C-alpha cells in the first residue's frame, strides 16, 4: 500500500465505497469485508490499527441493531452493518499509509480540488489525534483536581461539562494560532508548489486497471 501514490489510494477508496453501495446481498458484502481485512492483515495494518478496526466493527454492530429495531428485518440490518464496515475499512488503508501533505498534493494537482478545500480536509484529519490527546490530558488534569467521571449517566454528563469547557478553549486557541500562522505564510495565494512527487507509476496503473475491471464485472458489463 505504501508503494502506491495517493491518487491510486483515493481511487481505490472510491471504488470500494461504490461497490459497497451497489452490492445488495449480505454474502457479497461479507466477501468484500473479508477481502479488506485480509488486505489489512497482509500489509500489517490490521495489528497496527486494531483499535480503529475494532471501533468500526462495534459501530457496524450498533448500526445493524438500530436498523433491526427500526425495520425488524434481520437481513436488512446485517446488510446495513456490513455496508458501513466495507465503506470505512478502506479509509484505514488510505489514512494510515498516506502522508497528509502527499494527500493534499494529490487532491490539488491531480483531482483538481481547490487548495482551500483540500487543506481544510487534511487539516481536519490532522486535528483528530491532537484533539483526542488533549481530551485525555484535560480529563487527567481534572481528575487530579478531584473531578470524578464515574457514576450514573446524569452524573457523568454533568462531570464531562468540566472537561468540555477547557477542551473547547484549547481548541479555539489552537485554531487562532493556526490561522495566524497560515496568514503569515501567505495562505490563499493563487499558486502553490508541493515537494511531494505524486506521479503515477507502473504499479499504480496496474491497480487502477484492476479496479476498473472488477467494477465492470460487478456491474455486469464484462
């Protein structure tokens, strides 16, 4: 996966998402999920990103339960859970093997997405681990001050209010610092240059052709 350029990974992500949307039976979706898990296993990402994979599996089960409670149809619930899981597992491969600056370069130079939108997308991805780290730090700091995050759901909601307020203030401060830094660096200019090389190679062409062939087969064209 790391040998592929970001554009190929983006096309792979879109292709798998399209397959998951148009596949209707649970067996086909299960096969797609198994293929993705095997691919993650072979690339070593399954063990490195096991927490993310586990969280996606839990959310897929939750989505299936909600679907079952709403429709009462077991097959529909399984299909919904598997479809969500198939569409999200491929993002792990994309984000875990691609540098954000390379992803930005591919979105701007090859996908022709305006730089501002590409930057906002990658900046949001960059903020996620920082936000989670700050949340854990704030919880530990409040616990040292005697704040208890245990008890029933109402007590926990009231206690988390003491965590959310400083977390929001830190996030606003980080946003202001980032905005000032971007302004000083001339963000918003008409021309942009990238140090990353995102040109397609032979392996990328092979993968893209394989994606096209599989898509045509699934849609019954071949």
